[in-house]
C-alpha cells in the first residue's frame, strides 16, 4: 500500500514537471538564459550555501547572464533583471502594483499593509497616508529630527574622548527614536529595554525570513510553523506586535482624553506646539498614526489595519535609514578628503545660522546631499525588490508571461559600468547636475520608482542629512573596519554580516 502511494506521488510529480517545463509557459520561461536546471528541484540546490555566499552568487549570476536570467525553485520560476530599461518596464507601469509571492513571508509581521498589499486596498492605504508626508508636515517633523540629532550628539560627547563604535546599534536607537517621535507622535524616553528588545527582534526576524526564502519546503506555513524556526518567529512577532500595539494604545489614549480635537489640522502652523508631559506625546505636531486613528474613527480602516501600517512604518522608517547612515559614515571615514569637504560645508552653514542647524539650513547642504545619494548608489538600503507581472510583457527580447515573478536587483543596477563609470568608486560629484544630465532615470532607484515608490523618501533624506550634519560638525570619522572586508547578510535590508565599527574623534580633540 505504501509503495503504491509513493509511486503515485512520484508519477504525479514527474507528470507535473513535464507539463510545466514542456508546455507553453515552461518553454517561454526556459527560452530565457540561466544556470542549468535540475529535474524537479530546479536551481534550489545552488542556494543551499551560507548567506554570505548566496549574496556573492547572485552578484556573479547577474554579471554572467546580464541583463536577464531565470532560476527555478521547484515549480516556481523567478526572473532576475538589473537593466534600467527592464526596470522601467516593470516599475514604471501603473498597472503593475502586485508584489511577488516572496512578500507573503512578511505578512505575519506586516499583514497586508502598504508594503505588501496591492490593488484597491493598496490604493486606499496610500491615499490615507500620503498627507502624513505633505511638505507642511515634513516641516514640523524636521524640528523633531533636529532635536533628536542634538540628543545623539550629547550622548556621544558625554564620553569626552574618542570612541570606537559599532554603527548599527548606535544609529538604530537614534532612528527608532526619530520615527516614533515623528510618524507615531510617541516618545521613547525611559523605554530603553522595551526599545532594545524590539530592535533585536527586528534583526533576528529579518534573518529568519531570508532563511525561509531560500528553502522552498518552508514556503508552506503549516510546515514552517511546526519547526523550531516557526516557533522562534512566533516569539519574535509577539515582541514586535507588542511594541507597536503599546504605541497605538498610548496615542489612542491621548486622543480619547482630548476628545479627538487634535485629529485634524495637518496644515496648522508648525510653531503651534506643546508637549503633554504626562503622556510624553506631542499635541499639535500631528503624526502619521493620527491619520490612521482618524481614518479608523471614520470607518476607513479597522484596528488590524492600523497595526499593519504602524508595523510597516516602524520597520521601514528606522531600519533602512540606519543602514544608509551607517554606510555613509564608513564611506566618509575611508575618504578623508571628501569628509573634510562636506564638513566644511556643514560648518559654513552652521556659522551662517548662528551655530544651529535649522530646517532651512538643511536645504543648503548640496554636497552632503550628493554624498548621501552616492552612498545610496553603492549601498542601497533595499538592494532587491520584486513584482508579479499582471499582463504579458516584453523584457529585452524575451516575452514574459502573466503572473511571473520578477526580481529587480537594485544593487547591481547601481553598479552597472554601462551607466556608472568606475562604479565601485565613491564619487559624490556623479550627482552634480551636469554629470547626471541624460542618465537613465531608472539606473538609480534607491527608493524604488513609479507608482509604488517609497512614500517616505523625502522624510528619509531629511533624517539622513540632519543626522550626518550633526555628526560631521562634532566628530571626525576614522575607519576601524573597512568596506572591502564587509560581508553582506541576506536580509530584508542591506545588512552587514558582522559589526561595522568606526572611530569617532571629537573635533576639539582632533584639532
């Protein structure tokens, strides 16, 4: 009996493989270049290696099969692209809003919020959240970002000596404070252990999701949830959701106590502000979370929807920015001439503004902005995004069937020598207007592009400029770990496999 069942299963698998690969769909996919495919398992065998080597393998295949290649994971083909023309075809198409099946691994954490949803639900959520990043609101946020930058400097200068610091924990604490104060309207003061657990959980759950991505037998929730990895993820999600639920509860409590009278006025005068010391919540500086609570009061979104968006923005609003700041610091540490140039710009602007960074001062730092853009070219915080085709399209000379998963390798696009001469060289002047003129608009997409571009990219640039300006005006950076030695972990963001350290020397000591 058992032998009969086993043979039947084997025959079904063989039949399915034959129909899949030799039918119209399979023949179309297999016309695209790619590594040799093994029967049944496809190319899965190639990825059962360390995460560090998976990262290197993907880079090698991108060069070998440029500009497009396919890999099979059992019955699922994935196309991989890094040519700007193809990226424009996918990201620039307003009908292509569906994320790849890979994003389903994020749903236990983010639900179907702005990052993972598509179609009508995505359109509604985007419409609700867009006002939170209006120019007037960003002006209000800038004050908070600058205040948090001052706090970061006070913390570092209190040591009174040069410091060798692991960048990610340092910057992560700062960026999490910023996103909570701005987008959530909640202060994390006196919540150190609570915050620490959250940040550790973010790091570990990202690693788990990447681990699952490379093992198709874990794609099925009922299998994954029965394993120690599934148990660990459940424990971590309890921490992550507990953190955001507490933040939502505090903000809702505030609005209940004030009879919802502060749930309007996103275009109010930014100077009208005050602080409720009891709840440590800003009153007049309305936050993204206030928009969600207001939408809930008017039945546009349910309780679960609020948590989905808060979970999404808590992660995307602090972890990606952390990575960008850390890599920029390392690049500046390794390029002292560029560091001196950008510091001179910052100090000049400070002197012109009475020694203080202000919202208007941040707009007068073009060289710092070019340094940040060049850092995001070399080390994009999100090195990879994925879509599912919603109609038949053509990428280069190949016809791509509907409902095909397409992986977009931003990291490789940003280092393509056809668009970036000497691509591995850190050169902020690439972003001078005269040098950027005529460059393919989809050769540089650190915040994605098209209708699903990053809703918070202006906010992110404000935070990056503020944090780096604060640090540059108070410290000299010297390398301890070097980027040539950094191994990249396969994760939700561009995360180093090991700590990355830089030496911070107070300017008065350096002089």
